[in-house]
C-alpha cells in the first residue's frame, strides 16, 4: 500500500510539473519584438534575478548597447557573436548573483541563448546577452573569460532572431552601438 501511495504522489508531482508553463517574456525594441522562454528548473537564481528586473519594469527604457560581430572581433583570439543589453543604472541594480555555470545547469550557449553578462564570477546584475550562433567558448571551461567559469545561460529566443541579427548589424565603434537600440519594455507573457 505504501509503494502504491508513493507512486501516486510521484506521478502527481510529475504531472503538476509538466502542467506548469515555461515562463516567457516579450522584449519590445525599436527594431522589433523578441520572444524568449526562461528555464527556472535549470537556472533558478538567474531566472529569478532576470524576472525581478522585469517585474519592477527596470529594463523598460534601457537598450541593447553592445554587439560582438566577426568584424569587431577579428583581432581577438577567442571570438564570439552576441548582442548585449539591460544597462540599468548602478543605483537601481539589485545585488549581484552567484553564477550558475553551464556545467551545473546543463544549458549551453547555442544560437539564441540568453545569458547574464559579468566581469568576475558572482558579479552579474542586470546586463544580459543573446548568442548569435553557437558560442561554446562562453560555456564552463570556455576560453572567452580567463577564469574559465563561463557565463550563466538561462533562456532562449523562441521568436525574433531576425531582430537580434538586425540589432547586431547596427553601426558600432569598438563594439558599442553608435545609436543604442531602445528596449521599450520586457514583459511576462505568462505567469
């Protein structure tokens, strides 16, 4: 009887998990919309941090301000292609979060992956980036960051990679956009 009850509870738990919707958001920019889904099961701290900024409407009015392209990365040993946004003023940022590495989460930096930007480990706050093409050097043990910890991947673009590439194609100087692309808002699509 205890075994049957155990399996009934386990089955209910897995059914309730599968019934939960994957959180998704809409990023509205001056160049078009980008729809994303987030992975709180794999990256709970990172997703919670991102949604905290979303729910407080702190991304509204910020921008995509940095792009890494084949042209502006040609002199770097380890090249990447990303767009970076979420430039919230320091006084409005929440405390930095602990890095959830790709070796911990199983998420990789593939085409459309969202990840948190950072300097040293455990320093990510609001800035995030979107990968264009697969970027394994951003994963744990990758060579883009000398500490080898990589970056915390936490979601993926589901619609709007055309917009991501349009942002990447804007004129830049030393990777910073001459005219940053405004983020009108980032809003949840489901709760």
